[in-house]
C-alpha cells in the first residue's frame, strides 16, 4: 500500500508543476514588463509563464483560428489573443473581459 501511495505522489508532483496555477494580475503585468511574455509566443510558452487562463474563447473560420485567453475579471482582466497559434495582442481592463 505504501508503494502505491509513493508511486502516486511521484506521478502527481510533476503534473502539478507542469499545469501550474493561474497567476495574479500583478504577476502577469510583471512578466509582460520583463518581456517574458512577448508577441509572437506560442500558447504553451504563455501558459508556462503565467499558468492557466480563467477563460478561453476559440473562434475558427475558414481562413483563420483565434483564441482569446482571459486572466481575471472586470477592470483587472488581462486578455491574450492568439491567431494561428501565435500571441498577437494583449488587452487590459474591461475590454479584455468582453472580447
């Protein structure tokens, strides 16, 4: 039984590190200012830098695919827009929560 618990713990620790928790808006802004999040990045790079978004909206058309990732809500919201798998826009405030 102890072996199973130890094995389970060893498997879950790397998973928890990989998934990460959502960062607060201050940490997100700091990452942007330090240029750890820059336009052109892949979604996985943004996720590794600041964690899981609060909300993801996906739009696919015949010509393009777009994903909007929103962190936080209301005036504190920060939105990251990915087009064709690359970060193309960063929006802050109420507009981020609506987009």
